[in-house]
């Protein structure tokens, strides 16, 4: 660019020396008042000199100290102290709007700033816009049951990406596990997913078993229907050992025969079905409401209600007061 000016100046000097004082033409034969375009700049022939007048942008002439816009930049046409024309970057252009260095703006999806980069300027993406609120890159925001993070997509466009779950006020990354009062969960991109059951602060997986009183249950994972399902009852031996009994089984325990029943709604019942009376002569089993003589004693099996029985003994001569069976 400066080389062009040097050539023009040299040609002008030699021409001025050779011509008489009345000559008004400029190098190249341009008449006085003619405007000349040279690369990115334009000049005017004045009294035999090409005087710098401005810059050229998209075929349009711009005067010195004026600004003009390109697709990406706001430029200023400048005449330097050395007498040469140049352009300086004044600001950034984005979607047809100009922005000064240091200013910030958004397009409804992302927000940006214009920064100085040496003698150049450039647009930097600062983050996302969520419902009018700016979010810096990597900044997170909780919305409903999810946590979102402002990230750059593969094409450089900032976007809100789902990165976590919100559960009872706590925030968890996708893949993390956490506990509730009845279940424990895994955070997925679809939300908090029930992974297992909770019992006495312990996490249980599918099919893990627990004991509640005289009953056994297993954790059954089925989304929102996850719960403990009944497995059976527990038999207590005189030695202190226990035996698991399935629903429908019968067994002797102490002075009674028991059975294990599923009474619905995820509940079980351990019910006494017969009375057992033991003597030196043997063992007598009695159904509820029945009486028998055993070792010269009248033994009566009483239904006490709610699945419980009671053994009563009387003198042998009172046996006829009860139902013998």
C-alpha cells in the first residue's frame, strides 16, 4: 500500500520538475479536481498533487475520520501523521448491529462482547441467555427437576445442556446416586430414577431381603411402584435359631401350630392354627374351639381372635362343659 504512495509521490516530483509552473495535471495525467481510486483508498488531484481524501468500502467512498461497517467490523478511515491513509478497527459487527470495544449484547440465545486483539477486534461469546438472564459459560442453573449448564455446542454456539437433577433441594450430577426416605436414586438425563429401597439407612438393591418382626420382605424395583414385597414368615426355634417359612407353610412353634398368610396390600400375618398340649404320654393337637382329655386334664383350645389361640386346662370332670372334638 505505501509502495503505491511512494511511486505516486516520485512520479509527481519528477513531473512537477519538468512541467512549467502553469501545469495543473497530476501523475497519470489526471486533471485538476479528478478523484482517483487506488486500491482501498481514494484521492483528489489538486494543483498537480494527489491529495488523500478517504477510504473505499464495498465500492463506496468514505471520507477521512468517518466510520464504515463491513460484515464483521466497524472501521474508521484515518489519515496518519505520515500523510498516508489507513483503516483502524473501531468495533465489532453482529447481525447488522455495531458494538464498541468492551460492550456486551445478546441475541436472545447467547451474549457476547467485543474485545481488542492487537490492532484487530473480535467477538467473544461469553455465555447463554436463559429467559432474559445471562449465564456465563460453564455456569449452572436449576430449573424444575433438572440442573442445566451453559456449554458450547460443536459448532461453537452456546446452549443450555442438562447436566444434573434436583431432588428435595439438593443438586446432583448425572450418574450420581442419592438417598430419599424410602428409596435411593440415580440421576439420569430423564430425571431421578429409583435404583433401590432404603431400610434403616441402608441401600438395598433389587431382590435384597430384610426382616421386620416375624416377617421377611424383598426389595422390588419397579419405577414409582418400587416397594417391599412379602416373602414369608420367620419360625423361632427353642434354641434361638430361626427358619424362613414361605406363605402357605405350617409349622410347630412353642405351644401352637402356625401358618404364614399373605393378607394383601404388601402385608403378611403369622397366625396360630392349632393348640399343642404336651404331656409325658405324648402330644395332643386341638383345633380352635375344641377340648380333649390329656393325662387326666381337660384341655381346651380357645380362639382369642386376631389369629391368636389360648390353651386352657381344667379338671377332667369339667370336660363335658366344652366341645369335644
